[in-house]
C-alpha cells in the first residue's frame, strides 16, 4: 500500500495549528470530514489516482477550544466517497522522484473506528512526529553533503587547469576544506541528536529543530560549493551535483521552515540557564 500523512494545507503550513480541515462528529459516532491538504508526499501514484491510505489531521474541537486541544487524527482510505485528488504537483525544482499532491475532502464519512487515538488528542502525536521527521531531513542533508563533498574532491583531483590539479589552488582548497569541516560537524550533531531522542515522547524540540536548522543549510551550501568547483559540468544533469543542489533546497522548507526552527529554539532556550 502507498500511504501518506496529511498535515499542511493550501493556506497553513508552518502555522499548523491554524488548520481549517474539520471533522464533525455525527450521532452514530462517525465523522464528516471537510477541507483540503497540500504538499502531501505519496498523495498520488499518477496524474489521476490517489495513494491508498492517509493519516489526516483535522480540527474536531468546538469554536473557542484551545487549538492544541482541538486536533484529531483519522485514517482515510482511497475509495471513500468525497475523498479525491485535487492535483498532482508538477514542475518542482527538486525531489522530483517524490510524488506530491493536493488532497480534497468533501463530506467524507469517516467511521468511528478510523479515529486514531483519542478525539482532540493528536497534537502531541503531531509534534512528536515532527521531531522525528526533522532528524530524518537533517540526515538527508548530511547525505547530500557527503556525496557532494566526495564528487567535489574527486573532480578537483582529476581536473587540470593551468597545468595543475584544481585542488592545488587556494580558492578550491577553501571550498573543499570548509565543506568537510561543516559536513563533519553536521554529521556529529545528527548522530548525537538521534542517539539521545526518546521516540515514545515529545520534548526534544531544541535539538531536533537545531540539527535540521544547521544541517539543511549546510547540505545546500556544500552542494553549491561542489557545483562551483565543477563549473559547467556540475551545472549539467550528467553529474549528480545538479540534482543534489536542487534537492537540497526543499530541506530548508519541508518539515518546518528555517524560520520556524529559529522561533522554536529561541523559545526553548529561554528556559535554559546553563548551556549543555
């Protein structure tokens, strides 16, 4: 089965608690789901066909209920009346192998058995899963940096200009050495954060946000330096760097923008008297 998780909406990404998709409980215990979700990974398997099953976050609280207490999670499956593919997102800058879509819910009847967990209790689950996702995206960035560094280093050794290998020139040495130092710093931060996470509970936001904040920009910068070192060859699709460079940018946006990490981290640091 092809599945996905539905959190972001056309008008609500980082402001996830502002989501408008709603699920209204009916007298028989079922829920009527209305709204739309955007940027959903695995949302479509073709231009016209949905994925198979989705975990959908929706607002179930009455007006005036605190947003963090009003979010519930539902399992919605392909074939449920009213559940449709809005559009498959095309012409993305990068991550083109990842199918992304808009999903639409119009009076979808969701059985009571498809409520995941307790009604109004999904916010903690959502935040915990975001922490895990951010570590995963940081790992993707470290991988991009590693492969970019490897390609840059090899090219600088093999390519000769003005009678010498590129790696003999100071400008190129700076690109390679800075990239290696930043890559190793990011890798160490990533492994440390992953090793110390408690997967059964939330509460690791400072470093899950921090590692993604650092590693995603680091990965993009290393890919950019690799393209600079490789010149026109790096800019062409014949080499992997062109794709890695495009893919790296999404990691600064997806799973929480850099700006959201800065906000979250500053808030968390306000309660820390002594730095770890």
